[in-house]
C-alpha cells in the first residue's frame, strides 16, 4: 500500500511527475478532466480546524470524479475512544482512501499501517507535506517558465524560514528542501531550533545535517530565493501564546527583512497569517508575495498527489 505521509514518500522521479500533472490539471481546470476517482469515496478525518486543506481536498476529490466524505473526529467513535486500528480497518471496508489531519504523527502512521487503503497526511504536529509540495510547485511555476522542468528549477535555490523553526511547516520544509535539491536556512529564538525528531528523520533519509540554523534573521535571509514564515502559535499550542509571541517578535518578516533577501525573492506563507505578528502588512501587500497562488495551488497539486497514489495502488 502506498501512502503520502511525508515529503520523501515520492521519489524524485515521482515528484517530477506530480508537478507535471499538477501543471496539466491546473491548465485544464473547468474543462473535462481525469476522472480517476470515479465510483470512489475518500474519507477525510479531521481533528483540527481547516479552511484550505479541507476545501481543496473536497473540491479536488469531487473534480476527479470521487465523493469526499468529511468526518470530524468528534462526530465518529474515534473521538470517544475507539482505537485508531479498528477505525482504519472499518473505514477500509467502505472507502478507497483516507485524508487525515491530526496531532500526533504516530497516529497517522498507525492508521496507515492498520488500514488497507492509501492515507494522505493533511497535517500533523510534525509534518505538512501537501503544503510543501504546493509551495515548491508555486515557486517552480515561476522559475521553470512554460514547459520548463519544474523540479529542476528548484535545484540549488535557497529558502529562509523565520519564526517558529520547530513547527510542522519548518520540519516539512527541512525535509522537502533536501529532497528537492534546495538549501534551507532557518532563524528563530532560543528553544525553538529544529528538534531531535526531524534530525532523526533527516539521518534516516540520508540528509543528516541538511539545514543551517541561526538566531540572526538577516543571516538566514541573505541570498534567499524564498522567505517563508508560519504562525507563531500552531494549533494545539494556544496555551503558550504569550511566551511564543514575546520570543518570536524579532523574527517577524518585515519589509526590512524581506528586502535583505535576493532582489527577486518570493514571500510565502501557508496561511492563515497573523498580520503584525509573523509578517507585516507591507510584506503581505508586496508584489512578490504569492500567498494566494499557494492557496489555489493546493487544489491542483493535491489532485495530482491523489491521482499518482491511485495509479500506484
Ligand atoms: N495552510 C493550511 O493548511 O491551511 P488550513 O489550516 O486552512 O487547511
Ligand atoms: N503550523 C500551523 C500550520 C497551519 C496550516 C499549525 O499547525 O497550526
């Protein structure tokens, strides 16, 4: 069974194919397109809030001819203590795939191991691979030009990640950058450097030491092609809000910080954004801010991910 739980679950060759298919699906939107999910139902189990991920998967599954079935964790017996394993086995008898947003990454791995249908990571506390594939595609669309090789256009490019450098987006970008042939520099406060879990995964994937970390945001953004940030208070961390906002304030992406990157650098953010915290309005309004292209591309890239998984199953 093939799953998409982390960035490296597709080989580089498959990443190339996913990007190429996403470009094709984007160009075809609104016209008759691939119906690879005809007669299929995909369940979407969400334990956390979502705007982009939920809507782009529901619309995407529908556009591929399938039926998306949204299940809030608290509306099913999983929320009352039914085991992950039993849930996976039961759902596998009904549906053709699972899209899952949860807290512990291990819960996702247990679902994938116990079930018999493909599982897609729609965000865990550890990784958010659908977002990283989309972000990389969004930059590559600009850099590769029409018909150019999307994955190759990322080779050697530098991303700077500022703020909460221990969050799921930072982890996923560390793994994704290494897999896509990019360089990554991260900058955040004391106590929020990338942790042991991502270091262990990097070693396992053959990318040990594949990032640079500094407490100086200007050092991180120097020569960067992408300046990236995420909320300082991820879902589940609300009790730490005050302390996080205090510690991360020096890592806000201001106009001055963005101007210290390459002159043609892109500003990216997975959204939702908190203007005045991790990014200023000046940067959100900047012509090189591509946040809504990233949001739209979730649809095209995830359709390509689903179609690729189905073809491999
Ligand atoms: N970027 C992202 O995953 O957004 P949602 O939380 O709205 O799905
Ligand atoms: N780090 C954020 C990402 C939201 C898409 C969170 O986990 O809440």
